[in-house]
C-alpha cells in the first residue's frame, strides 16, 4: 500500500445555491490535488458532510471522483454508518462507482461494545473485496476502536490502515508491534499530525491539505528526510489555519476554499455558514501563509505552496 502515505485530503462536498451537489466545483478540487501530487483523496466522509448525503448522491460523488481522476490517484470512499447494513450498502455503492478503497468509521451514537465493533467491521469486509481503512474518532463516535480490536481486525489483509482521530501522538509507537508491517497509520488530526509522523505514523488524512497541499507535502518530506527543524517551522506556519478549520468543520474549510476561488461556502443543515468573526479568523490564517515567502523547491521547482487559484468568488 505504498500509495497510502503522506497528506491525503478529505475533500468537502460543494453545494450550489439550491443545495444540489456542484459537481463542476468538486471536479476542480480533484484536479487541484492531482496537480499537487496527492497519492489519494477521500470523498464523502467527514469533510464531505456524509451524513447529509443521500445514498444516490454519495454514489454520484464517488463516481465523479473516479471519472475525473482517471487513475491518476486513488479514490477512497467514505462508507461508514452506525447501521451495519447501511455501511454495507454504502460500500457496495462505492464498489459500483469504481472506488479503490473505503474508509469506514466506528459506529457512532449506538455505543457498541468492542465485540460489536469487531463484528460490524468484519461484516463489511465479508461484503466486499475492496481494501478497508478504519476510522477511529471517539470525539464523534463516543466509542473508541481499542488497540486489541484493531490488532484483531488487522490480521486480515483486507484492513490496510487506520485514520486515527484520537489525537494520541504516541499511538503509532504502541501499535507498531501489534500490526502487520504494511498496515498504514494515518493521523486524522492536522494539529498533531507532525508529532504523529515523528512517532512512526505514515501520513495524515487532512483538511488543511485542501488549502495548502504543497506545504503539507513539504512538511511530510522534511519529516521523512530527518529535517525536523524545517518540518516544525512549516508546521508552525500552518498551526493557525489548522486551529481555525477545526473549530467549525467543515464550514470553515468551505469558506477557506471560497476565499481561494474554488467553491461556494454553502452547507446543509444542521451545518450552517460561519459567523463573521470566524470568517475573519480563517481569512487571517490564510493570509499568514500567503504572506510567507515560501517556495516548494524540491517538489515543484520554486512554485508557491499555494497552487495557482482562480479569482475569488467573493
């Protein structure tokens, strides 16, 4: 699973003024990540407001990503639910749409026991041949995916990685002895992603990389090459943006991409657009990075960390 590494963006789902998915804007987000050298994208998951998408919309979103990228990167489809049967149905739709892998979250709200969590994921695996990435984010699901349950699931090669949203930066050190050598550990938290990498993580499924994909790529490269002072400096430049996005996600992410001219900031209830003070925080965080005289020297021949963007829509 050499492709499941580095910063992988969790793409938002653009909506038009009428509330329908804006597939044109979504395709542009996919193309931007291809241009930035991403190895994969995640669609229809946390940043994609998956809980407000119908099954048909979810399938259309994945299919659009597959048709747009045309094999130039891997498409990971969010396919989680607190209902095992619904998670299986979403997984089957992801297969039909051409996804390369699915990202399946610990069942939320139901508060299942670890035995129930194991059987939930095993039932999903029995329904598909696709690789499965597990998503542990107890702040949203209440229940965690325990180390023992994860190790038991990872005995099957079908489970290829973990998106870890716990914020526990030492977890890779604890998990490595329990897991197969090829199993990928990915942070799900931009604020602590660098520390997660330093402790043996393989990458980050990220919201910030939607905004500054080349800067995220440079952080990862610096870390893996042992240039930790450089990685820490670049991470410090991203910290205000990571903080601003995490407060009201995905509304803040959508507003940031609106400022860069890639999409409208429209959301679906119960998510609403940002208040003016939050908008100002996001705008200031972006300005801090734009004002920094940084260049992607090794990866993009001195091109700016921000990809060239269309004129803002505002």
